[in-house]
DNA sequence: CTGAAAGCGCTTACAG
DNA sequence: CTGAAAGCGCTTACAG
C-alpha cells in the first residue's frame, strides 16, 4: 500500500504569519497592509477594515526584529547594576527602585533590560552594546561616583540617558535630582530640634557622589549650628557599621544620636547597642537613611528618612520615557521627609 | 559671499557601519564578510584576517535586529513579576532571586527582560509577545498557583520555560524543584526537637502552590507526631500577621512557637509579641521562612529557614540556559536548612 | 486611493 | 576558495 503521507511537508515549526500572508488573503499588496495596520493614511476605510479583519483572523503579530531593522524603537529601557549580587539582594533600595521603574514602564508597555556588571567599565560596555544594538531606547544610570566615567561615555553615544542621584545635565543626559544635602538638613533639623548636640554619622561608601554630598551637608550643618558632629566612613557593610557603633558607644563622651546611611547598617547598629546594654532612644537616638517595613515594625520602631525609592524609580522612568519621546523633560524631584518614630527622642542627660 | 556650506550634507546621525562597508573596503563581497566574522569556513585565512582587521578598524558591530530577523537567538531571558510593586519592593525574596538569576545570566552574556503585570493573564500576554517577537529565548515563571493557566499557555508556545517552585515538567517546560514539604519538616523537626508541641503557622497566600504545599506538610507532621498545630491563613500582609499573632497570644492556651511564611511577617509578629510584653524565645519561639541580614542582626537574632533565594535564582537561570542550548537539563535542587539563632529555644513551661 | 519596488543589515544556499 | 543573488518581514518613497 502506498503511503500517501510521503509527500506531506515535514512538521517544521509553524511558519510565522507575515504581512505578505495578509496581503494575499485580502487581495492587496503588503505595502497596503503596512499602512492599514499602522493606522496611516493611504488606504480606504473599507480596505483597511478588511485588512484588519484578516490580520486578526490570522493572529498576525508584527515582527519586532523587522521593525527594529526599519528603525522602530525597541520599547525597552536598560539598567545595569554594578554591585555584587549579595548587596543587591540585601539592600531594600534596589528592589524598591526597580519596582518603581517597572510600574511606570509597564504602564506604557515598556520593558526593562537588566544586567549586572563587575564594575563601571563593564557597565559602560553593556550600555553601549545595548544602545548600538537598538535593544534599548535609553538607559538608566544609578549612583554616579565621583568623576564617573559612565556619564561621559554615555553622553558621547548621544542616546537618552537618565542619571539617578547626580546633577549631570549634559547633552542627551538628564538626571533625577535627589537633594541629598537638603535631606541631611532635614535629618539634622530633626535631631537638633530634639536637643541633640552630639551626633555621629556612620556612612556608606564615600566614593559615591550621593554619599559624599551627604557627608558635606552633615559637616556643614554641624559647623553652622555648633553641633559636635563625628563622621565615621563605612562602606554599607553591616559588620563595619557594628564596629563603628561599638567604638562610638565606648568613647569617653559618646554621641547622643547616630545616623546610619542604610537600613541594613541601622539594624546592625541597633542590635550592637542592645547587646551593649544601651537603650534606644533613652541612651542614644538612632535614625536610618532608608525607610522600610522593617523600620516600622521593629521594636523600637525606627525614625527614618523616607525618600521613597519606589517613586524615585517612577520618576526616573518617567524622565527617560519623555527623553525617548523627544519631549521636554519635566525634571522630577523626589521628596524626602523624616518619619518620626520611637528610635529618636530628646536626649535624657 | 557664497556660503560654501550650502551643499554639505545635513549633520544626520552618523551612519551605521555595515558589512557592506567592510566588504567594499576589503575588496570582497558582503557574503565573504559574513563568513569571516562568524568564523565559518569558506574564506581563506589571509582574506579572513584582512576582513577582521577592517571590521575592527571600522569598529563594526553586527546589527542585532538583522541577526534576529535571520533567526539568531536574542540572548535574553524573560521574567514577569505578577505582584504589586509594594510587595516586590519589600519582600527580600524577589531581589535575592533576581540577583541570583542575573549573576548566572551575566556570566554568559545574557540579559534579563523584566516586566511587572497585574495578574497571571497579563503575565501570559507579555511572555507570549516576548517569545513571538523573538525578544527572549526563554522565560522564567515564578510561584505557580494552583491550576496555574500560565504553565499550560507557555507549554503550548513550545519555547524554553522554567517554572520555579512547581513540579511541572511538561513539553518544553522544566521546573526547579523546591522541596517545600521537606523544608517544613526541617522546621518542625527543629521545633519538635526543642520540645515544642503547640506550634502555630501563620501563612502567606495559599493560592500559591508553594504555600499550599507547606501547609499540607505542616498538617501532616502535626498529625504524625502528635503536635498541636494551628494554621492561620494569611496573605503576606504584615498587618494581618500582626493580628494573627495577637489573636494567638491572647488565646487561653497559646502556642509555644510560631512559624511565619516571610521575613516581613516575622518581623511584624515579633514586634507584636514585644508590645504585648511577651519575651522571645522565653514565652514563645519564633521562626521565619526566609533568611536575611535582618534576621541575623535583629535582637534577638531570628532562627530562619535559609533556602537561599540567590542560588535558587542561579539554578533557575542555569536550567533555562541549558534548555535554550538544547542540552539535557540537569535539574537542580536548592538546599534548605534551618539556621538556629536566638529566637528559638526549648519552651520554658 | 492603490501597486510595484527598493531598501534596512544580515545569512545562506547556489554557481563558478 | 570566491561572487552574485535571494530572502528574512517590514516600511517608505515613488509612480500610476
């Protein structure tokens, strides 16, 4: 018996539906289909309706690759994280920021391209290849360092770029202004207002521009207001925050308040104080430069600077979207405020 | 005076360097260039060397769009998060998982496409468009729900898919096995071993498969070992965890140990206990199903199930990469262990 | 309003 | 080993 199936096509991947298929079925040319599906003038309403019907029926979807080849936007924004996986996994800031970026992007149908890099050089290389490949329409740069090479490199590519936490407006580069100095003044006003005049500040990595801005503002405030201010340079490492805290607590004349640069550092510091038998806020007030659920539920609850990383992300996303669309950028400002909770009070002595 | 600049070209975007440019400059055809730069046979070593030199000199980079149009892989993996931005910003699991995925992906030059979605239906739509657009080579699905529609939908697309936290191997769909039942047994062994026989479990959202697996294992253990076990269904909301904790604490015969399904819930519960004047672990032991720096630095430090979300992410990424490469998938298992800290001890009574 | 054609930047048979 | 050509799926002038 002859196998009549010998001549059937091999079961190759079901072929993609193209505008040519639609054109054939609708009895027009592929050019007409292109105009119709893109809502451009050049086809009659009747023809357009017929073409759209066929497209729907065939479940056609435009080929993203072909469209990009013709110069269409990729509808994606790039973000490279140049920090170790462990830090990104711990610091609540990153997930909040990304969540904020996402919520704005998703609303407009944009995706986020995310990658991690060893250092700023690798980060640049990734941004560059994404941009040259047309895989992203713009990129977001986080936490510029002092004399950051990335800003320069990206400016020379002349593509939409938004820097978060630096004041670099430069060619096609815009930035989300984060008023670190102002936020530090809010913090110091809060503590000074409560009556503290011996304040310590345990910092993150001062190679970052935002950290150095905070340090400057701290020093400035102390000088202006006659507050005894002690800065202990850290690097976001909780172990180091613990040491610094212990050193301060053991000093002959310890501070009455301590400010920490991150949530993780704050928690580490508080537990150190507790283990040394010091009461918060009775013996020393504590303030965190990052708010979180943990700050709200810990005992005592922690007074924190709420700069709202989620809306920082939203703002950055909104700016890059405007830049991509070629609209004038409404430079967003992210508000910070001090949320007063149990961990700060007037000094007892 | 005649403006000699009238005839200069407008300063349009500097044109892309293509293989045609290389071909012309090297005196060959573009076909030859393609073979040369892709390391394929068909050109002599001398020609190849010359072509590569020119390509380097012209700083040529292949057009990603043109390559995908010809069927090349996109070198990106997709992940859609179907949870509210607030939850993603708070739960440490997500950032750890993403960090883990990234660290494996980046090592192989892959990027992550990330997007947030309202619900599972929207998530499916995004995955589908990414896959059909050829923007991703495979997708990762997190936390399958009971009777999850996503798995079925993705299986029908016949593209590499890895489900994290479900046991669904099905067509082109693989899964990272997370032994929730076994982990719950570890937890209960720990508590039972300390002498607890009245244990409460405050859960996350039981619509998730992984939560329901944990609940089943909890009930099973209690029945088998004669432990009085009380499950209070929650939904990851710290406020709800707080209520549940207060209710338990106020019961006529309260539990001697409480297990929480997430870090945020645990912290909320601990602070509730503290505000009710109950000591941890003196009056009640506390155990968290998610480990973090916070668990390590809180006072008391929190006994936690360390399932290592970072390596879960790494494993998932490794599997999807194998699936994409068409290699047999070595199904990874993520180990869990109970890290014993201060918040659990033998019951005092 | 509609059709026929060129082109985006690459890859891949097919001849020489 | 090398050249000339077709094709991937779209968009966009350019004629009718």
